[in-house]
C-alpha cells in the first residue's frame, strides 16, 4: 500500500482483497478439477480389479468402475461407502463375508486411496508450479517503492547562527 498515494490506498486495498477472494474461489475449482482428473486416470482400473478380486462379476465391476469419479470423491470426503447402493442385487450372489467386507468400513477407503493420492499429487504439483511462477514474478518486479520518499531537489537547512539557507539535496 505504501506505493500508492495516501488518498488511493483504500481503492488499492479493495482491489487487492477482490483479487484475493476471486483467486480463492478459482483455486477451489482448479483443485477439485485436478483431483477428479487424477482420480479418473487410475480409479476405473483399480476399482474394477478390486471388485473382481472380491468376487463381484466382471460385468458389474466394469459397470461400477465406469461411473464418474466425482460421486466417489465426495463419498470419500463424507466418510460414506457407496458399495451397497452400487452393487445392489449383485450382493446377493456373494457370500455373507464378501458382502460384509465390500460394504464395510475398510474396503472402499482402501480401494480409492492410491487413486486419491494420485489426484492429490496432481493438485499439489500444480500448486508448486503456481508458487514458483509467483516467486519469479515477485523477484523481477523491481525495487521497493514508497510513495512520497523521492529526494527533494533542495531543502532548507539551518545555519549555525539560526538562519535558514537552501542546501542542495546531495549535501
């Protein structure tokens, strides 16, 4: 704010706050987009393999693995296992132990954890690149400027006997 004239600092603060709030909203959208891209890259294969390994038919496993990852992402944020609803009648063809494992508290988080980690790495890699770009822009912006501290051409100096004299600013 020091680089602005005093009568413009309120406007500068308002603009800075507006840009910060806009960037915050935009960053949430970018974060979730990158998370979903990371999930979409590895989750279908991981989910199909994990479901087939637990005795789910390959057709049902393929159908479930092709669902959009957005719902699964938010289910994981809410601590909810959607396998009971996704498998539906297919659970009847499994043993009680398999059905309990699939709908329990450990299968779903374990199934998506690596894909979630991949998406999180995508988002953090992007954040690192953005921070490096911002650091470079800050580095090259120039020296610090404070409004009103320009050297004066001349200034009044008190002489030894109390009389004011104009002195050059280079003195």
